[in-house]
């Protein structure tokens, strides 16, 4: 003798289960929610990269300050920011490396950070944003840090 539970669905009942229309509606709702959530996540990732670029510029700025304290000068245009990672040709006073590896000189989008030629201790560090070109809007906008803190 087999026991049947009153709550157990009868698989032979033609009204048991979902119709094709109900399945399509559920799939459409899930798709819409997925698109909205994915858009929010991508937006957060883009904003996070801009914030990361600002933090990275501050880290390089600190490394430049240490380099200047050790050597009494800022890197020349020929040396560039690479001098923060490996010793220059004239290593007088150089006590680096001031940054770990060449990747520290790349922005979150994989482009080189730039340093304006220092004049009287004033310089500007720049990340060219997601497009790697001067100017732009949104995540493609340049992110800069001036040695004067502006």
C-alpha cells in the first residue's frame, strides 16, 4: 500500500507546472534585473578605477618626495619616473627603489603615468584616464596631482 500526501502534486495533472508564457515572463524579468545590476556593477568598477588612479598618484608623489630628499633633486625629463624603480646613471644619494616594480608606474587602465618636467620643485603627475589621451570626460578624464597639493 502506497501513501500519497495531499500536498504532493500529481504529475499527470495537466494543470501542474508552468506554461510556456509563464516561463517567458519569468525569463524576461530575470533578464531585466540582470541588465540593471550589471550596469550598476560596471559603473562602480569605473568609479573605483578613478579612485585607484588618485591613490596611485599620491603613492608616486610620496616616492618622488623620498627621491628628492635622498638625492637633493627631482628626476630629470630623461630619467622620468623610471628612476623611482631602478637606479639612475648617476646614483649619488639614490637609496631606492622607491616603488615596487614598473607596474607601479602604470595607471589602472595600463597606461604610463606622466610627470611634467619639474621646475623649482613644482611638477604635475597625471594619469590620462581610460582612453590614454589628454582631456576627456567621465572615466576618460585626466586625473592629476600637483606637487603643491592641488
